[in-house]
């Protein structure tokens, strides 16, 4: 996203086109409200936290952050914006197997 070229087709923006479009995709973990039960209050939270810290020890901060929140931004020309609006989530079945 350099504001000078379309991130899809590579055409120049503003010089070759009267307008550029910004696309912002915000991906964040969704949490449902928790209900506490008597069993929840009896859990060994110290042991659960220790196990979680051990599990996360070899992971990078970026990798962990990306699992919780990620903002992705793109610049598009008018042609690519129209295509994007029509089909913002193109189906590529090979990547979801």
C-alpha cells in the first residue's frame, strides 16, 4: 500500500485515474460472553496459565498478535474496486482443504 499504485493490478493511482479507493480489512478474534459456573470456580487456573505459557514459549509475538487482531489495507483503482465490491471473498477451494 504505497498510495501510488493499485495493489491488485499495479496501475498508477491519481496520475492515471481520478480517484483511488482504500480497502481496510479488520480481522479480530470474536469472544462470546462467558457464563461462570461452580465448576469454573473450582478449576486450577494457575496450572492452566502455566500450561498456556509453556505452549506459547516458542511462538513469536507477531504470530500471536495476528491470531487476535490484524488490520490489512489496500489501495485500488476504480476498475479493481468495482471487481472487489462484486466479489470481495473470491472462492479458491484449493487453499481450504
